[in-house]
């Protein structure tokens, strides 16, 4: 079964949180690996599964596609797609990362990938609500690449449609952050592909 290499082009700042803070300076830091931002494969799988469930509601994908690519839990709070026992996904989702060539080119300049933004809650009188100021670390618009392994060829078009459904991702996506486009770059039969 082929692997799918896909890319995420960001058009706005984005934040995929690590759950960590930087003391009084930043309330939420970006998740990083060796100072480079990434998006966990589990997060991407969840976003694409949500898109698949939406597409299933309009009969654009099948239960077997969702089961094969994402798996399902028979007791997932009413969201199971079958009454049978739980099923493990056949596909594997890698983290989305900056390419190795770009990492090498900017290895000493990673601080320029990040900005800090502040937000606050505004009361009805137009003044800031007390103790509502928050600072976030965000990543500038970049392109990340990821791989989905072990995809049956009959499911590739459905996966591509799921990717088209995702227009924003990460924290703050309802407030202007994380605007993106996800698209397949290529299908690869060789399992030794490195991003």
C-alpha cells in the first residue's frame, strides 16, 4: 500500500500548544522538537477524522473508509460508526514538520519562526476585563510536511477530500489563527521515504 506525503501551507500565524508556559512572559508555548515547531500526527488524524465524519453525513465517504483510515471505538460516546467491537486504524499518521533541508538552513535562526501575541477579553463598556490578558507564542506562516502510511489506493481520493475540508487548525482557529491549506504532494510506494 502506498504512503501519502502531504503538505500544510499556513497563510496566517498558528499555534499548536505544548501545554507549557514561560513564566510571566508567555501563557502558552508552541510545541517544539529541537526548537522547531511541529503538529503531532494524532492531532492531524483527529482533524481529518472530523472532516470524514462530516463528509459521511452527506454520503461522500463510507463507513469502511473511516474504519480503515481512522479506526473506531465501539464506546466512543455515541460516535461509533458500527456496533461491532473496536477496530484499530490501518493507516499511520506522522507528525507534520518543516523539511530537513529547511531545518539545516535555519538551524541557528529558529527564533525568527516565532512571534508573541497578546489577547484580552473586552467588556460591554469597551474596556479590558481584569486579569484576562493572555500572551501566546505563535509560529509565522510556514509549510509543514507529513506522511500517512499504509493507505489503500481506493481511499486516497477520500483522504484528499478530507484534507480540503480543513481550513484552519490549532489553538485560536476561530479567532483568525491557523488559516491553512492541506494537499497531497505525492503517493510513494517505497516505505523508506524521509521528509
